[in-house]
C-alpha cells in the first residue's frame, strides 16, 4: 500500500486535488461587468471634457488663445513698468525743484532778516537830537 | 456590454467580448485568491478588482496567453497586497491546529487539511504552492509570474513540500491514498 509519506507523487497528487480550481460565485461575471460599467460612467464626463483637445483645430485654437493672452499680459506688464518709471522720474524732478526752491527761500529769508536787523540801529541816532530840541 | 476596442489589438483577442474573457478566467483568478486569502467574500472582491484592472489594461495586452500571464501576475501581487493591508495574526505551519481525525482519513478530510496547511505558509511560498498545484505551472513560469529567481521558487517548493509531508505524517499518521 502506497502512503503519502513514502511516495512524493502521492503528496503532490493530494495537493493537486486539494488546490484544484473552484467555480467562481454565481453572478461573478455580471458583478464585474456592472462595476466596469459604473467605473466607465464615472470617468466618462472627464473624458468628454478633455476630448475637446483631441481635435487638432481646437488644440491649435486653445494654443493660440493662450499665446495671445500671454502676449497681451506681457505688453500690459511692460506698459505698467514704463509708467512706473516715468512716475518715479517725475517724482525725482519735483523733489529737486522743491529742494532748489527751498534753498532760494532760505536765502531770501536770511537777506530779509539781515536788512531788518540793520535798520533799528540807525533810528535811535536820528531821534535823540529831535527829542532834545 | 463592454466589448474590447478593436483598434491596436492583436487578432487573437480582437473583437473578443470582455465578458467572455471574464467568464473564461473567473475560475482561475477566483481560485488563486480563494486559496491564498481563505475567505470567499474577500477572494471574490479581490478577483473582481483584478478584472476591473484588466479592463483598463486591455489595450496593452496582445494575446490570450498574455492575458492569462497578466491575470496570474496581478492576482498574485494583489493577494500579497491584500494580506499585508489586513495583516491577520500569522499562523505558522507548526502552529496550525492539529486534526482530531483518525489516521486513515478519506480524501475530503486530507484535502481540507492540506488546504489548511498551505494557507498557513508564508506569503511567497504559499503563492508558489498555489501556482504549482492549482495552475499546474512549471517552476520557470512561476518564477516569471512572481518576478522571483528560479532557485528561490524551487527552494520554496522543496521546503514547503517537506514541511507539509512532515505535518501530515505527524498529524495523520501513514495516510493511504
């Protein structure tokens, strides 16, 4: 009598018997197909939206639109930069003009003060003889 | 019904209905998962996931043999992922419950015990045993499917068989077939 312990083939046959394929559960294929259909329905809207760009004409149109937007944005940015530079230069000129005007005013003020301080010293000399008489 | 897109498809599977592919391989995929995972509902869910993945990957598969190879490979990897995610208490073959059956048990009991012992093997040797004895695959093919050196596959087979033989001898005595 052959035993599983003495004959390696017996063990292997027993393993083949133990591990033989089993039937999948009933409705297995139907369940898989239902899940596949559900998954396709989920991904379909995204696919249809993106499929717009699969047409060459629309792809080029989108590319042209994006390029135009980028070019217009660049021009607008350069324009703003130029305006800002002009504003800065005008500000510098104004500051210089104000500084010059301030200096001139300071000079005029000092002149006026000088004149004012020299005038009161001469007046008492003129009055003294008149009061004595 | 989800039919395969005919474009860019080899003649072997061009025009084949996806449902036909599912019906043709459902037993193979479900059984690998069932023998590995043990729990029938988890095995069914895992097998369904494999076919869902197949539906997305069909454009890259060129023939019926390619589909079969792909299914075995993906099922094996998903089995390992499934086991690692859930990580049940690992039962070594030495700790597997001892049967209370008499030594001259009949085939159904022996088959049940063998499935139990195979289920208690570590992940890789278990997959090797399932592919060898369920799918009747050669070690070279198993090595390719599992991306494993041939020597490792042979080593897993020899050691697992030796352990099973010892376990059967210890628990069931001289089993006659």
